[in-house]
C-alpha cells in the first residue's frame, strides 16, 4: 500500500489512500444477469441509428445500435467473438464525450450482454470495462424534456450497475464504484457536440436514488468478505451515496448499519475502512430513521466491534486523525447507549467506559490505562466531556449502578467540586478546567441521587456547601463562560452556583432524612437565605440565571422545611421577608419569559412548605400583608396560579386572624375578596361547560354541578379503590377550594356582593351537598350497570338520598328565583325613584320658568306690575288679624311709594346695580324726602370714591 494521502469526509479527516491493485479475474460460476430491468419500451427506439464517428463540424455519422445488440445476442456461430468485440470497441470510441439519454437504455443493454459473456469469454471483460468507463461521462440531452422523458430508462440503467457487482471480477467492481463516485464529481464534456447539452449535475444522483442503487451496493458487501480493495471502493461509493436521505432510507432497509458496523475492526493497513464506515454510520443516523439505525446497532456483535475499535484508538491512537475518529466512535456509542435494550453491560463496554472516564482522577491498576495520560489538546478535551456525558446516559440503566460504585465515579467527579487552585499545575487550561468542572457537577446531579451512600461517604454535602461558600465570596475569579454549561456566567461565579444548587436540589428531593438532616446541621437553611439576600442586593445583568438560582434556593428550602416545624423556625422571619420580596414583583414581568413564572411557583411552594403550620411565621406573614399579596396575585386571573394560591388560602384560613385580612382586602374598583372568589367560580364553571341560564341559575336540579366532560363520559363500574369521575372532578378544578375558603368566611355578612353574586353564592353554599348527591347517583347507576338488585331497605335509602339531593337542587333554584325576582322588584322601585326625581326636577324647572316669565312681565309692563302690587297688598290685608285691641298702636310693615312686589323692610339693598350709579337705595322713597342729604337732595354720582380701608390723613399743624 502506498503512502499517498487523500482528503475526504464530512468532517475533513485525512486518511491514507490505498495504491490500486492490478485487476484480476475471479473464478466462479456463471452469473445470470437479466435485462428485465431495462425499459420495456426500448424496442420501439431500437430502430434508430446513432452516431458512429464525429465529423469536423460536430455532427455524427449514424450507427445501428440494434445491429450491435443483435450481433451480441447471436450464439450459434463460433467466429463471432472478434466481430462482437470490434463492434463494441467502435461504440466506445463513438461516445468518448458523453452518453445521450435517448440511447442510454440500448447502451446498458449492450453492457449487460457483454457481462453475461464474461464467464465463458474473458475477452469481454475489457469491453464491459470500457463501457463502464463511459458511464462516468456526462449524460447528454437533445431536448430539455429528455430528462423527464427518459427518467425511467435512466433509473433502470443506473440500477443495473448494482446488479453488475455480482460479477466476480475485481476490475469491473472497482470500475463500477469509480463510476458511482464520478456521479458526485461531474465534469463538463471534453468537446461540445452540436445539438446536445449536458444534463443537470444532480440528474445522475437523482436517478440513482430512483433506481435504488444504494440498496444493491449494500447487498454487494456480502460478496466481498475477504476482498479488501473492492470493499474499500464499495464503502467509498456508499459514503457518497449516503449523503442523500433517500439513499440512507434504502440503505437502512438493507440493514446497512449492522452490516457495516460488524466489520469496523477488520484488518486494514490503510485505515480507510474504519474512516469510511464511521462516516456512513454518521450519515445513516442523521439522514434516516434514528430509532431504526439504533435498533440495528444494538446487538452484541456490533457493540463488541465498537468496543474493540474504541479501545484500540484510545490506547494506541496518537495522531490528530486517530483522536478525531476515536471521538466519533464514542459519539456513535453514546447514541446507541440511549436504547435501554442495547447490551452495553453484557459486552463489557460500560465497564471500560467508566474506567476511561475516571482513570485521570482515581488511580487504577488496570492494564488498559496503565501509563495513559490525556493531553490538553482539543480532541482529548472533547473526549473527557463525551465520557462525562455517556455516564449520565448509562446511569439510567439501573444495573449500571454497581459498575459506577466499583469505578468510584462519585469520588472522581467530586475532585472537580472545589475552587481552582492557582499555584498547582494542572493538565487543563483555565477555560477547559472550568468547563469540565461545570460538566462534572452537572453529571453529579444525575448520578449522585442513585448513589446516596457513596455521596455521603465522600462528604458530598460538606463539599457542595463549601463550594457554594466560595461561589458567594468575593475572591478574584474570572469565569470564561464559553461552554453550554457556562451560559450566563462570564466574569462571575453564577454558573458554578447554579449547577451546585441543582445538585443540592436533586439530593434534597430524594427525601432521604440522613442527607437532609446532615444539610440542616451544617447550616444550609441560613446559608441559602444569605445567598438569596445577597443576590437581591446585587442587581446583575444576567437576569435569567439569577432567577433560576433564586428558584432553586426556594425549592431546596421547601424540601428541607416541609413537615418539620423546627426547620421552619430556623427559616424564620428572614425567610418570610425574601418570600414577600418575590411576591411584590411587578406582574408584567410574569409575561417576560425570563423565568419569573418559575420563581413565583417556587415562592408559592415555599409558602406552603416553610410557613404554613408554624404559627409565629403565619402571624408575621399576615402582619406584613402577605394575604393581600396572595389576593392581588389571585386577582390577576391567571389560571396557572389560581389553584395553588387558593390551596394556600384554604390553609391560611385555619388561622383565626386571616378572616379579618381577607375581608379588609380591596382590589380594583373596590372589589372585595368574596366578590373575587365568586367571579372565579363563575369563570371556572363557564370553562367546564356547567349548564346555567343567563342569570346564573341552576338548570338541571338533578345534576347541578355536572361539567360537559362528565356529560360526555359514561358511568362505568370501577373497583372500590379507583376514584370515579365525580371524585376526580374535585381535584381537577378550583371549585372545591373556593367553597372551602368561603366556608371559612362563614358565607355570612360577605361585603361587596351584587345580586348575581348572591345567586352564585347559593350554589357554592350547597356545593358539598350537591357533590355528595352526585356520588350517590354514581353508586346507584353503577349498581344498575352491574345488574345488582339491592335489598328493599337499601333501595329505599338510595332513592331517598337521590330524592333529597334533587330537592336541595330545587330549593336552591327556588331561592335563586326569589332573589332574582326580589332584585327585579328592587330594580323597578329604584327606577321609579329615579323617575320621580326626574319629574320633580322638571316641575321645579317649569315653576322657575313660570316665575321668570311673571318677573319679566312685571318689569316690562306697568299695568301688570300695579295689578300684581294690588293683589299682593290685598293678600297681605286678608292675612292680617281683623280685631284690634283698644288703644293699640299700629305699625306698618310696608313702605309706601315702593315700586316692587317683593316683601320689603325699611332697608332694601339692590345688589344688581352699584349704589353710586343710582344715588343710593332710598333715593326715591318717602324716607328720603323726610331727611335731606348733606349735598342737597339724593346722593349723586361722584368722580372719586373713598376706599373703606383708606388711612386718615392728618392735617399739618
């Protein structure tokens, strides 16, 4: 084999290229090749003549291909061989620049006839070889429609190449493979032929897909068990064919994956077999049914081969190419390991992978890793991450746990859970070590919950808490944040903190008291609250990762404090304060998608687990208006929160101080808590499809709570331990919780309710009675379906219960009707009051208008004024007491000469006109005549008026 190098492959890997071996003729039986694949309508075109020799102007002389075919089919004469070979040679010379599509079927029929003669007439090997060389030339079309017209002929002709692989001749097989490879490296014709154009570059590839060439090439691999050169060429052809999804599907159906994988470790000094086979497996996994390929590879033979290949590359591969190939094999193995049915343990691959993953951190005397050491090259770094990744996948298979224990995986992974040591020389760069550290902690989150004893033996809690303390410290550390696990952690320690908290959360949620007690004894609750408070103070731009850290802290605290009053007391008021801080978050942020929803769920869970049941914390929560915040959250009317918030409200209502807080809450438009809960009930019933009329009244008194789902589902007999639909309905919606909260508020004196609310409240008040009746009705129906006949007493009791439930429904419906009628009557009365008020207003306006008209008449007409004056004086006289005591002095109350019709006294002030313009209020009365003014007569207009507060002037002495 030569040392020449060829660059091929999807990932640009360099592989050695083998030197071609001289062609040889293999002995064997005659291979019967049929031309049935060829188009049936070819005969209609055989009468055409085809070009024989080109003349200088690019035209063709014609040649009768029909004659060539007929000549090759003749077998009676013994001296025809030379003539047949000569005719084929002329044909080959004619098509040196390409094959016309319309002649393709005839040419391939000639090729097939030559192939059939090879066993008895070896001289036809050269003829077949030369025709095959022509197949690598461009296909030519005379018309644009030729590609469509001759598509079937072309597909059948190309498919014939796969059939010709059955000929036991190395030279022909290699040439067929070269021809297929040339499909993907199309070259323009050497000379332009007048009247012809080259078919599109992808035409051959498409026709190969239609003809199913890939499937036949896979099947030909079985004929090449011990023929390395031919096998390498077939793999090269399959490597090109596998770039198409159609071909990959055909190869999958031919069981290509298992067939190729089983021979990965066959001897091959050139290294091409392993490279090309791995490329084909990659393409099959990417471009065909991944599940089917995994199933084909999940057998003992394939996994043993992959194991040996990986071990050889791991232990003896030192070149860049070997390391790349090793990692590719490991990725393929990782994909196979996702199948639970893959015999990874049985073939010993799992044990070896665990050894290779941990030998750097845990010293081993195993000869496989003796003297081995990974470098800080990119390939070895990727290998380390891939090994961590496959451990996560392998641990999902429970039998692997013992192998993980034997391999000391927990101890190996914990070597990364520590702060980076600056002075110690390590084999990885700072960025690589950080990425491996995060990957190791993420791997621990999956592995440690399965190996709790090893976790505790390694002092896992102490290590993680110490690492968290370093994450919280202000030590100088620059995080690179380059990897997937380091997202959001550049320049800070948030990535390390996030994965450490994930590990703690995974361990706490095992509910293992040994682990949780150990955490509490080490002060985990106080430490986590301190971390949370510090994060609140530091407003970092990495909002999403901070929210995830806060959520994990609250979930860990919930897991530790649930069902443990002493731990809730340790949680204390500081813990309540951080919960209240989260609950005061702007509701608009819940729609941001950054993780506020998750944080809120974690907060509600921590209220349930860390506060409820501890009366001092409940009282502190109430003092800080925590119930108001819960009701504000409930008023947002977001279904995802309602169920959990109402559950918390039910528990809080056991505290006698809660009722006052609930009744004191006011929402938008002065909405009360009771009104909010009843509104939620109506909305829930509308979504459930409960039958109600436009006023919210009960329609079906027999089934007042039935949802549309219950109506659709038929009652079926169930075992006693299986909940029925009526029971499941209690847990699947919020009606039961609303009933419980309103029940704690006693259903009495609920403020801020409308008539519609009272109608709905009647149903809520009887929810438990209706639900009990619904369950008894189910029992009765199940008895009927099972064709059981209860005894007379039981039957009477069942009927009485059913009747009583229906009567309750009728009673509630009647009460609702009374309420609606009363409200309608009240509305009428209110309407009448409004109308009466409107009428009074109009009457007052009419009187005012009439009074104004009379006033205008008196002021504009002297006769009217005098008449009005006489009527007034007459009315005054008639109202006076007629009898007068003797010697009585009579004092008049009116003023003579006063031209007004309004009651007047001795002093009248006219505000509409200033006094200085009219000469004073009494200028024209009898009083003015009795007393002369100082200036002689009535007051006159003066040029200047003296101000009231003008200071007096003192004359000079």
